[in-house]
């Protein structure tokens, strides 16, 4: 991505971030998480952070002071329910799209990936990828390996290829906006053994045994989008793997560059961490790949 809208800081100047929250679904606690995200950004020393719990009525003048908007919002209490999503209104929503497109940054965070279904506007194009009822799901895997697939990107530069992560959601089968300039940074493997120990059922659901995007960037107009399916709750947010990715992703979205290093313990198992991501997941993946190769060989022999 070209260096568009880069923000140069000097002296005591800081990047200005606005966290937009006030509602999420029943599975996410925005009241606890939003202050945690604000504190995470403040601790970097780079950000001045404000939180708003009411974005309805906002306009261009609301967002003008900010380099970054962090979305921790979803306007439906039951994720796949049929109640109308509580929206901000056309003026506020368009102000967000215009603000980002002008060269600013946005973080589309976790529960916010559910936003925008049927809106018929630019939310999906801005986010790049979204959760949708007809195709997406949460895998029953709270602890898993993160796979850095874009080691040259400023956000993930210097990170190990694989690192354990805990107490979080692994979203599967996201829907991607046509034409979006998405670059996937981190993926996670949908481990079949976390569903069943019967190998015959290892492909029972679409996406099982495949890697799925967990963290990505997108270009929207002249602006920068950092999106993450990671960060379900306080436990996940407390782990170094999330903290490093989120802070660096936020800086990149806001300023177009990354100066932050990696937090202590980044990429290492946490004390008492589950052995799935470090030991069993690699073993199961090898078993799974051997099974797939054997099945492919049997199919090839049958066709001959």
C-alpha cells in the first residue's frame, strides 16, 4: 500500500483514536472490553484515546479530529436473530466511510465483523471480510496456533511464523467483499479433532481442516483498514499475541507505518497455557494431511 495520508508526530503529539461502542451481541461484553482496548493503546505511548457509547447523530465534524476509529459495535443482541440491527443512521455511517476513504484509519474489531448485513452500502467493502449467517461460524477451538502468512507486512514484521494463542474465537468461512484489496496477515487452522475424534467425520463441515483468515488489512479509498477476528474477551485481550497484533495494527491503520516493537512474551506459550496450540495441533495437522494425501491417492487409483 502506498504511503497515503501518513501522520507525522512531533514532540508530545499523539495519534488520536476514537473507540465507537455502546452495543454488541449477547456473546461479547463491550463495557469491559472497550476500556481494555483504550488502555492497551494508551500504554503504547502513541495514542490519545476517547470512547463514545453513542455514535448516532455523528457527522464529519465528529470524526475530523481523529486519525483512527476503532469499531467495537454490533447492533443486534442475538447474532443470527431477526431483529433489525440498531444502526447509527445514514449521516453517521457515511461520515465514517468518508473519513476512512480520505486517508484515515479504522480497526474493524471482532464482534464488528458481524455488522452491515443487508445494509446495501459500503460497510462490507470497507471491512473487506465479514461474518455472515449463511456461511460463517465460530469453530469450537478456544486455543490455537496463529500462522503469520505475511511476514513482510509492517504489522507482522519480525513475528514468528507460528505462535500459540488462547481463550479466543476462531472464525471460519468469512465472506469477502468483491474487489476489496485484502491482504491476509494471520490465519488459524480449523482443527477437525476439536469437533470429533472420528477421522471419517473430519470433513463434516465446510472449512474443517483448512486455514482461515483471522487478521487482515484492506485499502478503502486512500485509507487503511486493519481487521481482526481475534479478541473475544478479557482473557484473549490479555495475551501477548493479541496485544502485539492489535497495537501494531492500530498504529499502522492510524499512521501508515509501525514503530512499536513486540510485547514481552510475544509468540511464547503463556504460563499454564493449553497444550493444544503448541503440541497437539501440529500432530493432528500432520495426521490430517497424511489422511488427505492417502485419500487423494486412492481416488487417483480408482480413476485410472
